[in-house]
C-alpha cells in the first residue's frame, strides 16, 4: 500500500513537531497496536519490522521509546525480545527500572478483595475458562466465542462486576475482545503523564494505541502532542490521528525515523 495512503490520517502538524522538537517521547501500547491480536495471547508477536524500527529510533537518540501495556511486563518483554525501552505494565501499576528491577505499586486491601470477588463471581457464572487473572485486574476474554455468545457472556459478567465497582476500588471496561475489571488509580494516561513530566523541556509526546483503555493516554498527551488510534474507531476518541491496522505501524515508524535521523538510517528497513 502506498506510504501516503497509509499515513493519510496522521495530522501534518505531528510530523512538523516531530521534526522540530528538542526531544520526543514515543509511547506504544502492545496488543492490537504493535502486535496483531491472537486467541492464544502468548503467541501475539509484533508486526514484522516494528521492533527493529523502534530499536533504531531509540538508538539514534532524541526519542525516548516506551511500551505501556495492560499485560504484566514479564509477558510483554518476552514477546518483544530485548527491545531497549521504558516498560510500564498492568496499566501503570508496574515499571521496569533502568537497573532491571521491577517496581510494583501496592494495591489496597479493599481493591485486592474486590478483584478476588470479581474472579470468584465470574467462575461461579461458569466463565472460568475465559478468565485471565493479573495482579491488578481480571480479564474475561471472549475472542474465541461467536460474536453473539461473546456479547451475552460479556453482559452477564459485566452486570456482576459493576456491583463491585463503587468506592473507587475497581473499574469495569469493555475492551477489544472482552471485558476487564481493574484496580482504580493508575491507567495508561497516568503512566504517559509520568513519562512526559520527566522528559526534557521542549519534548513532544506521541501515544499509539488501539483500545478503550488507551483513551486515557490519548487524552493525557493532547497537551504534549498527539494520540494515534490503530484500527477501526468504534465511537468517539481522544486520538487526533489514526492508522488502519498494526500492519501500518512500520510505515509510521519509518517516517518517524526518516524525519528525525535522515534517509540513510531508514535504508534497509
Ligand atoms: Mg491494545
């Protein structure tokens, strides 16, 4: 597909700022953004070329590359396979530090109890096979089900989970391919802001994501730069640009590399 067609929904102003900025913070969600969805989540590998381009962008200097994901970091780091970047996992509840240690923000006792209750209630409804339990969330994955059954299962589970969501303990969100109940207090927006607030003066921020949980980050980066939504839009978005699919991401990254580092670094990509 021609490059200009792939990038037609990226604002021209983004490229102007990327070229002129003193520093850039380029943040990526993982599933549905860097890597196409797979029913077997542990097989969701990045789109060919994307990680190599991110590695080149990071190595060239002038851009901080970050991965902000809902997955536990141990999972996503294995799938990305050694990309030097800032890693933030579980929607901001954990972060890999430069010395390699993993810092996890603690959960309150009421939040832990609400998540345990969410897991038990979904199991009691017979949805145990569809559940993924993380430290700070419980996800009901319905990608393996026919569309009508997926909707019915999501609605049954969401009705129960919403009874747990009061009191600022947990929130319930529809996500691509399921629903999720997660700890309240951190989200991808707070994670993006934590990076941007420590970036050099004059930095711009660009966040690329695909899902409802990325909207917090799209909103957060509006004062710093741009949110870019990957895939079809279902409803309103805070993103200011879009890419049609994960397969478009390498084209976007090549443009970024060319503008910030020159054509010679793009050769061979
Ligand atoms: Mg995603």
